[in-house]
C-alpha cells in the first residue's frame, strides 16, 4: 500500500504503479502478492487502471 501511495504522490495520480515496479521492490511469491491485491481491491483501497500498454494499480480518485 505504501508503494502505491508513494507513486500516486510522485505522479499526482496520473499514472499507476505497474506490476514490474512492484516485482522489483517486493520479494514475495506472485500468489501472495495477488492475495494482497485482491484484498485491497475488495476493500476499495486501490483500483486497477487499464492502459493501452497494460494494467497498473493506483489509489481511487
């Protein structure tokens, strides 16, 4: 969650945090990361942004 907040502050909320950025900073299994994302998405603390080049995570606007 802190990584998403930091990226949101850095970019002004225009760009999300890509999965490759997260993978570089978090040393965990993909299944564990996915569970955390699903929980945060269900709680509406983060949202997916669908870009032409893929998907990223951001704070809700």
